[in-house]
């Protein structure tokens, strides 16, 4: 099922139909705040009232023109200003292919730099998502460059064979890491294929980050991973848990009730289809959430 939904996430014709179909909004509403920035801001206000930290995520990836990349940069600036105005402790999450990484590194840096500088001025942060393995090295290089300009956090995927070295690389620069399992369909020479292997590597990397990292974030909806992290008895101000809007609300409430820091990623925007399909691929239970939502 995972490979099926990852395959669907790459289908351009289906994406065009889904993103332009009013009926498809019924499918996506559990995981996507809405199409507009105002929808995302409304959700982070609601989450703030519940004591939940947020990362506003203007959706989009793999732009093909310099104009689209520049527009993404402007949209991200507007989103970050909106989040800051809510005084919600919000940060912003972006993908570098949204800022022009398929065009060139200089184009990407030019569009990203104003966002990082605004985050520094406002004591916020830019969370730089990790995409498929084809972009891993270039993403790390840009993170290293941006870390000298302002507060950034890099996402590292536990299923890649190179993960331990990448975490050491960012820890040496005191760049915060968001550890996740990984959501792309990678070949076996690049990524672990067995879930048990990914889980064990996630645990090992979590231990490294708690020992030597700089305020790491653990992105997981897996109760066993959460139990392992808490078994190391970390300080409450040493790290944060991160989850995705609409997923494992039961775990969200449990962590909040126990007093742990929790940040939810709040995605919004018209380019929601690839994100939505990857959420279905990550966890089969999400498919049933969608079905139940459709039928009330």
C-alpha cells in the first residue's frame, strides 16, 4: 500500500484533477488546514489556545521556473509574518525545491535568505524539510550556509544509510535536527527497506541527538519510538516532539497531558496533493481516517 500511494503522489494528471476538484477537498481536510494562508493562521490560533506549538507549512515543491521560486519565497515571508503576528510561537517549514533547488543553488539561497533573516529578527525559525535522496547533499550544504545567517533546523531521515554521518555533521555546527523516519520511495542501496531496521536506527539517532544535539525535535507518530525517547529520561526543555496536523490526535493529547512540548506541522495551500498522498503512504490507518471523514 505504501508504494501504491507513493506512486500516486508522482502522477501529474491525477494531481491536477485532485487539486482542482471541490469534491477532493473533502478527502484532504483532515490533514490540510485549507487552501489559504488565513486557513493556516486560524488553525495555529486554535492550537495555541490548547498549548500546542506550531510550524506553518505553505505547501509546494519542485517548481520549474524562477518566477515560481520567487513567488514561493514571497509567500513564505507572508506566512512567517502572519505566524509571528499571532504570537503563537510559530515557526515556518519549507521545502527547498519549492524555492528553486531544481533550478540552482544560488536561486534557492536568494529566495530563502529573506525568510531566514526575518526568522532571526523575530526570534522564530525556518524548518528546512528533507526531500528525496536526490536532494540530500545539496540540502545539507544550503543548511550549513543558512546556519550562519539565522536560525534553521534541518530534517534528517532515519531510513537513509548515510543518516549517522549527516547528524554528526549538523551536530558539529550546532544546527538543530528534526529526526523523522522518511517518506520517499528510495532504492535499497540508499535506504533501509525493513521497518525494524528503520526503527532501530531511529532509536540510535535519537540517543545521539539527546546526548550531543542542539534542541532536537523527534517527528514521530509511533508510540514505541516515543516510549524509547522518554525511557532516556530527557529534560522537558531539552527537546520537542513533532507531529503532523490531523494525525494521531490520541498521542497528541497524551503528550500534552504529560507536560511534554509538542509542535504540530500545519500545512495549507493549493499544492496539497503530493503531501496528502505521502501521508496516506506513511500509515495505512490514515486511509481509514479519510474514508470515515468522507462518510461522516
